[in-house]
């Protein structure tokens, strides 16, 4: 029973279909896919959830200064708390946002709620 709890299969995002049906992700991959959805979905992009996402791609065109990092961190914490509800212990969710030149660096750390496993994911976003 414990193995089932730790290693359930989740539908992969973005959805991919093979000859055997929908591809799946592990729990750890699934959480990362959810985080990427929040990061790369622009507010208003989802018809029935216009508040979903922070639209990180658009942020690379903003001045890369401390106030941008602070606002992004607050929006990201709020969005991730909602998106990862039940999967991640909200008290362990830690987000750091900073920039260097034209790059925005986002670090997200969290602990999976039921198995007490800590993860840390880093993203470097730059305008192209």
C-alpha cells in the first residue's frame, strides 16, 4: 500500500498520447509539471480560471530589479499554494526570485505532504 501512495501515475502535462494510451508522470514529475503550468501560463489565458498563472515569459520585458522580484515572489507563492494544495505542505513552500542582467532566476523548494520528501527546482528565464 505504501508503494502505491508514493508512486501513483499521473497524466503527463502537456498531454501526450501513445499507441498504448495517455503517457503518465511520476509524482515528482507531476508536481514539476504543475509548477511549470503556473509559471508559464499567462493570467487570463485560461477561460474559466483567468487568475491562474503568473506569465513569467512577459516578466523578462520588465525592468529586472528588486520590486519585480518581490511582486513575482508574492504572486508565485499565492498561485503555487492553490495549485499544489494537498500535494505540498504549504508551510514548506519557499520561493526565491532574483535577476542578473537579462535573466530571471526562480528557485522553488517544497516538501511533499504525505511522504515528507523535499524538492528544490530552479528556473532561469531569459528574453529571446
